[in-house]
C-alpha cells in the first residue's frame, strides 16, 4: 500500500543522529522539520497532537530517548516515560493522523549472551532498565501501528554532532601513554551518517509501499570489541595500536550490565530492497576526518 508523500518530522533532533538525519533529508530534497527535547515533550499527548496537526508529516522519526544507561537503573520510571510512554503517545498520534512512525531502538533489548548475530525476530530479554524501557517503546509502536510502524535497532553510535566513544578516544590518545579498553564485549560501531541514510531510505520505502512495517537492524556490518574499535581509531590517528591494552568488563564495573554480545543480523533490509549498512571499518575511515576536526576544534576552544 503506497501512501501520500509529504514532509518529515524528526523528534530528538538535537542529538547526533537527529542532526545527521536532518542533513540527509535536506540532501535528498525532502521537506523536514526537527524538534529537540526543549521544543517537544513526546510524553505530552496534547503537545504531540498539536505538533502533528501543525506540521502534517507523512513520516515521523523518533530519535528522542533516555540514553543514560546507568542512570536508568535508579530512575527506571523516568526512563520509561521517555522510552516507553513517549513512543506510545507518538504512535497514537500518528495513527490518528495517518502518518508513518519510525522508532529508533537498541541492541539492549536482547540478553546479550548469543554467539551468532541476533535476527530481527530473535527472542528479546533485556538485562537492564534501559533495555526494558526501550522494549516497551518498540512494542507500543508495533502494536499501535501494525501497518505503519517501524522499529530500527542500532548500537555503538558515534558521530560529529555530540560526545561519543570515537571522539573520547581521539582526545585520550593525545594525553595517555596507554589505554586499557574492554575486550570482552562485541558489537558493531555504527556511524550516525550511515544510519541516517538508511532511515531516509526506509521512510521513502514506507511511503512507496515497498518497505514492509516491522523491525530492522540499523548497525554496521562486521563486528569488533571496544578494544579492537579503539585500536582502529589509533591506527587512523597514526598512533601505535599496541598502546591500547585489552582488559575485561570487571575492570570497569557499571550500574547497568553491558551485553557481552551485541552483533545484530541484517536480513530485514532485504524485504525492503535496501542494502544493509557497510562494514564498520569503512564507515569509520570515511567519517574520521570530520570527527577528528570537530574534536580538535573542541580542544582548542575548550568547548
């Protein structure tokens, strides 16, 4: 079923992914509006309905989320409001307005103890408050919008538009002789630029009737550990990768348990006729000059 084409609305547009998504939409010639957290509280039904009435979007992409994984352990109710209630409010408003909703989710909905990539229909079983709240949001979107609801799970995001692991490692390389980095958690570093591109393609496919609703996995191809990721960052900096020393998760105990295995499968994209995201190394190499420039400008200005 094809839908009438129209504009896009991006919630949580102030974050890394939201910024890159708006840029990709502009490059694709799409009419798009972005609302950051201060401009729209997605847990407020009246505010959400008013925004959809004002913008009349054909596609809504929800990039708004509670992403403080450790804080969610002590503040699960607050995280649930943003990650669970917010998507339900958006889904109900989209259902009333006849709009498509793309909900950005996470690998944390899985238990993280697999040894082969998680398929889109693999059983979930989050071990953290963050994962539980994001799973509630997924289910709300898919249940409320069975014909117009999309969930895109991602992981290990980095980009130029905000603080992230890559930019942190660039900074630490210049001030640390050696770095101890966890080597027993495996995942897929994913550039927000690549994910934004797939979100645009998915939304256009939804409007054209070529992308079936449901779950998609928006992560890079391949996989590595945080240690392997850091060594590749050092290599791109021209630094000795052996300065990055492997360690275990026990060396960095956090309130929220981290998945030991977060590699996701990408078969869902075939249904939509969209290529999965490329290998993580290729994406890192392409994005690295901009990330390096942004981080070095920050160190110079102190901002």
